[in-house]
C-alpha cells in the first residue's frame, strides 16, 4: 500500500478544505478520511493533518494550514468559496441593465481593472452555436467593471480591441471545455469553489501589494489559481485575460 505526504495546503475555512478534497481526489466514493491529527510546526503554527485513503488503496497525508492569520482553522473560518461567483453574477446583472447586451453573454473570471483603482474587470464573452451546431465561446465584445469595496458598478464598455464592424467576434474555443465534459459534478463544484478562494486571496494581494505578504503562500495560491482557471476556461481564453490587464498577468508570473 503506497503511503505519501502531500505538500501543505492553505485554506481559510472548512468549506474550502472540503472543496480542495473534492477538486483534488474526486467525488464521494473515490476517497475517504481515515484520521485527523493536529500538530505544531517549529514556527509555532498549527497544522491539521488528514489521512486520506483512495480507492486505489493509496494513503496520502495532507497537512492543512490557515492561509491568512485569522484563526481560520478554529471553527468554520472565513468562507471565500463563493466570492468570485458572486462578482460574476453581479457583473451579469449590470450588463443586462445597461444595453446593448447580448443575450448569450457569459461572465468569466475577474481581473484588476487597468483604468480604475480598487476595481475588477469582468470579461463578457458570448456563448453561441455556430452553423455546424457546435457550441462555442466567442471573444468578449464588452467588459463590466465592479468596485472591490462594495460590489457597485464602476463602469462598462467595449472590450480592448473590440471592433463592432467585425461581427461576430473571433471564436475562442469549444464550450464547455473538453476537460470538464466528463468531470463529476461534485468534483467540478469543488474546483470552482477552491479556485474562488485562491483567486480572491490573489486579488487581495494585488490590491494590498504595498503591505507585507507571505510570498510562499501567495505563490501557492497563484500557482493553484492558474491551474484551476486553465481547467475551467477554454484554452484560448488565456490571451483574453492578458489583454484586459497585462501588468497583472506579468505580476502573476513573477510570483
């Protein structure tokens, strides 16, 4: 029976911990928790170690630690697993209330806005069916900008480089992405929730980058966020985020 130790996983709540487990190991029935222990690190921080048994009989010990210094492993913690989805929903509502609005608009993940302080830009690509009957995602004609302080509308307008004379916009890729088609629903929900938690911490670190930041934990959040984002998006969408805020994308890669 294989036995291994996983690198430390940083979380802010028990909900996020469950999301990571489902995202990483799959839905119920593919793994189970064997034991739970607590220990102190040499730095005096608390680790919660779960012993996970997979259906393959492999045993993995996963240490969890708090991502932010808020005693989040004591009690239920601070739940970040719905933060990004809430912002996308707000952006969709703003887009519908401010025409012209394409009925096939599908909000994607927010990045810091270039032209506004303390605001997030949400790209609004179009989900449509082509002449051959294939569903696809098309380059966003619009973006919605939402305040990070109170989730109010800051602005909306054309996506950088959008030309209304060139319609329809370029096709970015198939939808849903191939990697999601056969993923169990419980695992997919785990991926979405874990991405939301990691990405919300990354965005906070960007807006507070003049303050002290734990670089190791930030690096882990960035690496995991980009991995989940690539899984949740069609591959061609990566360039969309780069066009929205090239400086932010460079900052991500640097960390």
